[in-house]
């Protein structure tokens, strides 16, 4: 949101690079099916061979059209991809948490997640234009933001070990409501009646899902709220950085701070479990890369359009999480989520609508 509000022009490496890599992978995928080709009839093999250049040609034509004419469409695709990657990362955490402490998983997530963060920084024109400086005056704030993220990761990862994937994810979507509340003491924003109504609706949805006082209530349901609080704090404090600090550098400091925070938690509260299996190393590497690439896609999406235009699409994370929870863990928490999930989404959408209205009338400080 800060990038739009203060006119940042964050430039990452082109989206076309990501799409081109996908096209190359598709070509490799087709060429690896040599055994399948050998089993085909000559006529079918001929059609299959002709299909490869045709498919790639169609892809590049679609790719070129999207790049030239539809920045909002690209932004929506990127934000949906980011949300899907975040949910896939949650699946990996939930699986690996059966063998390793969540503190250890968070540490490896942040260590391997540095790779995409470095790519974002090195390919940023903004960072190069500012002289490729590594040190910033507000470095303590940058690291503190990373500590907020480490706290959020610990809470959310621990919640995944005790709750259904969709339930933990849905409770985490109270974030926009918490951002609205936190912006009052931290940024001095004034919140109007519409946003207060959204806050009340969102919290009503959370209480409905948590069901305090009932037999199904668990204190573990507070963990996703703690995660949302950590992520919300990391979002709000972004507006406290100086305008000249490149956004990728802010992201880099947060990644380092999160790594330090998760490593400290690991050393203080859990025992390190030695990783002997190459398969586990590969899964942990994938977890870090998936999470880092999700952040990359999210930043690229918000570079293409206003945050308020994309906020509603983030709620696709709820059906994504429900689908992945059903596929991987046979979870179907319909009774827990309804109708609370509808209230949480309604509160978030009201906030997104008001943000859109505020942007249209150029209200950059006072809200409503």
C-alpha cells in the first residue's frame, strides 16, 4: 500500500522472465516424454510432435498480448498465484511439522527464502538508481519488521499442527481488520463509521468460528489471530520508512530480521533435529523458495495496480486452502467455517471498498 500511497516505482525483473521460464519448462516437459512417444503409433506421434511448436506458439502469442494490453489481468493472475503459493507452503509446513519443530521449519523457510529476496533486490532498478546502498538509516525498524514476521510464522505454523488448514487460514484473514485498528495509534489515521463497522463484522466472524465457551473451542484457535497480528504490524510499519529507501531493500531487511527471529526462537525454545534425508532437504528448500516466490509475485502484482483493486482477490486463499486441505489431509471443516467465514470476508471487502473510495478522492492521510 505504501508503494501506491507515496509514489514508489518498484521495478523488479520483468514478469515476462517468469512466463518465459514457464514456457521453457513446458518444452522440457514435452521432450522428456520420449518413452511415451515410442509407444505411440506413427500417426499419433506425428500429431504430438506438431502439437509442441503449436502450443508454444500459442503461449507466446497470449504472453505477448497480456504484457502489452492487460496489466490489471496480469496483476490478478500474479496475486492469485501468490495466494496459491502461500497455501502450498502451508501444506508443506503441515506435512513436515510431523517430523520437525515449527521453529526449525520457520528458520529454513527464511534462510532459503532469502534467495528470491536477493533476486528482487538485484533486479530492482530503484535500488540501482539509489546507488546500490545496503545500509539504511532505519535499519532497526527494518529488522523489527522481520521480527514481527517471525512471530507471525511461529504462530501460524504451530496453528497448522493443531487445526485444519482452511480454519487456520480463514482466521488469518482477520488481517485487514487488524491493520485498520493498528493504523490509528501507529500512523495516526482517522477511521470512519464504515471501517469501524467492518472491524466489528470481521471480529464477529472470528468469534463465530472460534466459538468460545463451547466444547469445540480450543486455545490453539488464538494462534492464527497472533499470526495475523504479526503480519499486520509488519504491514503497517512499512509506512514509517523514508521515501527514498527502495522497497526491495525494505523487503530484504525484513527477510534478514525474520531469519534472525526464527533462529533465536529455535535456539531458545526447541531442539534442532538433524536432517539426514536428501528428500527432506529438497522439501525444505522448496518450502523456502515457494514462500519467497509468493512474496515476489505479490510485490509484482501490487506494482501493476492499486492495492484496493486486488484486495478482494486475496480471499481466494480461503477456497484454495479448503481445496488443498481436502486433497492432502481429508479435511472438510464446513461446520466450523460457516457462517463466520462470510463475516470475515465481508469485513475485509468493506475495508477494500473504502480504501478504493478514499483513493479516488485523494485522501492520503485522513480516512473517511
